[in-house]
C-alpha cells in the first residue's frame, strides 16, 4: 500500500529584478538574481534558484510594522488563509534580507544593516525584532504575487511555495553573502535559459518555467505589470519517465526536466 504524500511545507521565494543600465547588444535590460545552492543541501542541492525558503515560526507579521496590501489581499491572490498569507509575505521579505541583503522595508536604510542581517541569520534576533529596533515597517507594497508551485506528490521533501516579484529598491545591492549558495549573480533570463539548454546550469521546473515567462517581457516594469494581471492557481507538476528522461509535466502539458535531471527534453 503506497504511503500518504508528505504534507508540503509553506515557503516563499522572490524574483528580484532590475534593469541593466547598459545591456549587451541583443539582450533586453531585464535581469533577475539567481543563486546556485550548495551541492550537499537536502533540497535542491546544486540547483540555481531564486532567493527564498520555508516559513518559520517567527514569520508572524506585526500589523503596526506593515505597509501595503494587507494579508487578506494576499490570501485572495494566493488562495490561502489570511494568517498563512501574512506569514508568506513576512517570510519572503525575511529570506530576501537573509540571503542577499536586500531589505524590502522602510523608510530608508538603517545604519548597521549587515549586523542586523547577521543576527537574523544566526537566529539571535527575529526579523520582526529588527523591524521594531530600527523603526522600520515591512513594505508589502514592494512585492507582487506571481505564482504558487507545489512539489510533486511523490517527493520525500515537499514545499508549497508562493512566488513573488520585487524590484530592487534604489540604493540597495543584492550580494552573495550566504552560506546556502556557492554563487549568486544577476542574469538576463534568456541567458540563464541558454545555459540551462546547454547543460551548464541546473534549474528546477518552477525556476525554468518562470524564467521562460519573464524572458520576453523586456524590462522590470513589464514584469511588474504582468504580475498585476496574473491569475494564480496552484501548480503541482507530475513527474514521469520518458525513455531515459525524467520530465515534470505541468497542468497545461508543458514538459520541463525534473529536478536533478540535466538537459531539456527534445
């Protein structure tokens, strides 16, 4: 008798986007921040992903430290309950701060930002405590909903992940100062897809599909405009073998390589 599927853990991931001021000929200005995860990690080891991670117990937003659309609005967009929606937004902002140093909060940028970041990463202080200590509010208005992906049912480790889009705030820079990644760079979406097609980059199905969706949009303003028009429904791929290939099949029958499989189906 087959075992019951693992219950997916809530998670959040953020497509950080920007426009390169001097894109190379043939490239649109749009860039997205991608991290190559440490190979030995239990989930998505060696994969190139957007910043993000699981919701944790500290992701309980304070209404007094919140600016922008309220959790109820996010709940309607992602199809989840209000408490979870607030936690997803909080996790998205926290993980973005932890993993690449971009703070989606305001007003302004406090002194000693890296010290606060180190304390949050080390769990010496919660992100909510940092907001309170610095007088900042979480800027939910800087996030835009994009998609919701659920790991296939037969996976031993599963996540129900809300995908957000955010423009890097003026004056801030994303970095690679995280122990979870061996590399973190800005990529033109079509360039990352080319590397994937050439087997020089490993992408999970949600990452590959998302890059395909934004590759033709040209600039960050177009991505944010597209986010406002999207209808978000949970996407749970099924994984099947086609000859020697493992492919993730999406609800619209699109096929992309399953996580851990290098190369695209012909």
